[in-house]
C-alpha cells in the first residue's frame, strides 16, 4: 500500500499544498472527458490493473462517453503527492493517507469506493523474538507517518507500551526486504507483498502483531477530487462499474484473472491468494454499502485523526484532532463542519448494488 519518500515530504505537502489548494481546486472544477487515476502495487489494488489491461475500464468508460487511464506510480506516497498537486483526478490510497496528505493539504477529496480493509496484510515483524513486548528499546523500520506507523502505535498500545519505548527509523517501502537482510534491522512494520516476502524467506522473522487485530481501521480506497466528482459523476460511475465487474470474477475464483494479478504484483497464484486471505475484500456492492454506512467508520476516523494530530500531520496550525472536517453517509460528520475536506460516500456502490450503473 503504499521510493524513498522521507518524512519531510508529508509535512511539506501539508504546507505547500495548503497554499496551492485554491488554484488546484479551481482547475478541477470543469466537465472533462479524459481522466487519469494513479495506483501502486498492493494486493487490494491489483484488480484495477487487471481492469485496465483487459479493457474493462475502457468498456465502462465508453459507456459513459469518457476516457480513463489507470497510471501506475512506483512510489506509493509519491502517487498521493502527485494527486494532491493536481496531476491526477483520482488516486488509490488508505483512509489515513487521504486525511493526512490531500485533506490536510486543503484538497477536498471523496472516497468513492472503499474496496477492502487490511485484515492481516500489514504487520509488525521482530527478528528472533516472538512477543510484541520484546520490541521495547528496539529501532523499528517503517514508512514514517504512514499506516504502518499507525499500526505500530496500536500494537504498542495493546501491550502497555508507547512510541516512547521504541525508536522509529523512516524506511522506504521499496527498501524493506533488503533492509531486513541487514544485521542492524531487528524490528519492522510493513505491508504486503513485502511482509509476506520477508516472512517466507527469513526463518528469523516472526509476525508479532498484524492488522487483523485492528479490523476495519486500515481501509483501501479509490479517492477522487471532490470538485472533479461533482462536475463529472460519469467518472465515478464508470470506475465503480469496472471495479465490481472484476470483483465478480474474483468472487468466482477466476484463475486467469487471479493469476494475472499475482504475476503483476510479483508473486505466484498461491502467494496472491495468501495475501487475499488477509484482506477483507468487499466483493459484493452491498457489503461495500454496509461498510460505508456503518457506525464504526466515523469512530475509526476519529482514532486516525487523533493519531495524526498527535504526530503533527493533520495540517499546518491544526489546533486539535477536529481541525479537518469529515463527512459520512447519512449526514454524520466528525470535526470542523466549516472545514470539510474528506468525504466518505455510498452513492456509487449503492448504485452498483441496485443495478443502476
């Protein structure tokens, strides 16, 4: 989910994009017929690559008289930074990153599809230690201020520790596998496919905590700029239609589709299926609607917002965890209603569930 982006990028984006936000948003506000959406390699996002390569995105785009290109970006955080800066109309990202990068930078964004949540795809590894409590005093390699950092905090909390009990070392997601192979690295928080590769190739690696202990908190989403969405609802309709067409294939266990996704993500069919086992995919549109409408979603985002504020990534000058307003289906909100910058909707997944796309 998610080369080498350092912590400064997060904070720089929160500062610079706040200034750029007004001009960026005005450039989005127009009816268009060509769109680009950025994505990076992750188990829950490989269906988008399949949909692009097999013409499914094109088919749905043509239905609505538009063109859509899914653009792969090698660096996860950079893909979000580019979306935030206005290069892309949409981007695949987690709920926390949607809050702390575009929303914190002043770019109003909407989560159109919450396609899955991590249910073991993100984890904490210790070298030659089998209990999470043994992490005390160790240096933990992770992508700082990302969902990995959030998972570490939640894990530490579960054993009565805090971040004061460890040292965090920012490490690119692209460098995780190589870093683990060095003698100095003894603790790491990362996501698949790096997580699986490290665990399967290193007898010394022990998974001591994972996202199955925090269900529904690390959400993988299709995010579209809100102004673009308002002016171009056809974009969301086409993407939602394409997504659930692929979900139907995956639900049936279509080996051609799954093998394609496995190969494109750098693993084999068995490896990809293993990663899917630790991903709570919403294959049915009705399940995506239920998740979007749940009482738990606002509670989760409250936790995420509090973590983000505590780590100084909720935006320049944020006075508290409620600085950025968020909107949820059913009129629910969290934070400043006068500063709504992140919206979670069920509009298009509900259309899919009702066969109205």
